[in-house]
C-alpha cells in the first residue's frame, strides 16, 4: 500500500471511527471491548486494502470488518446485563450485594448530545441491555438495518447472508426485542426537565438531604448498583437504601455529564473519585438511577460530557 492509499484509508476510517465505536458498543455492551474492536478494524483494513479493490463502499467494508470482529468476540459468551436483567428487585434495602465479575455487566458509554452518531435511544442503557437478549447475528442485523440504515442487500454483504435471510432475521429480532421491557418516556439530556432533575439530584446528594432526593424520584423509581445482582425498586425502598450512603453535607461532590445519551453525575465521595450515576429522567421524575461505582470513570471526566 502506497502512502496515498494509506492516507485515503486512514481518512475514511477516521470519518467512520465514532460510528464504528458506537456500533461495536451496542453489539458487545462494553466500551473497552468496543475500543479494541475499532483498533482491530483499522489494522485489518490496512492489511486487507489491496484485496478490497473497492468492490463495495469503504463504509460497508469497514462495518463488515467491525461486525464480524464483534461476532467472533461474542462467540460462546453470556450476555452482559444490568442488575434488573438478572432477577427481581430486593425488598430489603439492607440486603448485602451479590457481586459478579466485570464481564457480566453493561459498561457505560461516553455520549455527547450533539453527536448524531449516538443520539437518542441508540446507546441508552435500556436499549443496549435489551439488545443483549438477541442472538448475536440477529443483533447485528437489527443494528445494521434499523440503527445504521444499511439496506438489506448491504447487510447481507456485511454478514454473508442472502436478502431473504436478512429480512427473516430482522423480523425475528424486532419481535424478540418487543418482548423486552423498555422505557419510551425518557427525556433527552438537553430537555429542561431532565436538566432540572439532574441539578436537583446532585444538590440533594451534596446536601445529604434524603427528603430532597425523594422528591426527584418517581413512585416506581429504581436504583441499580452495577456490579451486584441486588437492586431496588419503589421510592421508599430506594430511599432506605440510599440514605445511609448520603453521609453528611459536603461528603459528596458532583459534576454534570452525559453518559449513554442520558444525564449523569460524576461523583466524588470525601474527595475521592467514586463513579457515575446515570439518570433515566421522565416528565414525572427519575425512573431509574444506574450506579457505576468505578473511580476510573470520573478521574478525568470533563464537565458537560465524559
């Protein structure tokens, strides 16, 4: 490959990088693994450029490499999940955690509201968690057709399927995804109501004020501490779980950010990085608070976007 060709490939790849990353994340449920797939896609593209010969568009070819890398990574693997995908909520707010290894969980994804690649429900936690219920190839077909808007013929080319097989897999994927509970009343992170709920959530924790925290929760709100099977539902149970952790005024410091195209708070506890609280805002209050207790997520979190 000459320098001009390498430059052309690199330019095409950089234009698609963000979309490839989001696609791999939806497939895998892991931001770290998605980054590895994107890097692998570039290296495979460099090695295969001479054989490519522009038999399809560069975009289709790059997504073919990335999608098949994801399918290989998913082979024989259990699905990633959020706590609510592993069992019913605990009625006991003092229930001890039931930890599982990091490979069991959906990871958060940095998403900018201004980024059309990750806008709206395409990377929201509930959508990504719902995708994990689909067999890997059905998941790929649904994402390529319904999220990325590839044609049935292009999708078949990417996956090595006939057009009828693509249509059949898409129908099955849509039907199966319809059976997975999802929230359709989630506000955009730029919505004034969503911003207000985030501001009030952060203020309540910084003031160690459980009454104020309760006022932002819906009656059926959930708290999901990712890393443990144990999660909680219902305002009273959520408050009973959270109140002991609120400590004293000033123990918590929070900064607004955006994660999975949802409003979120990067949190520090007594001066030490704690993790992320990803909010699911609705018109009548917070439907869910998903907690990612990983200090590495917040050490370098910029204001307004992770």
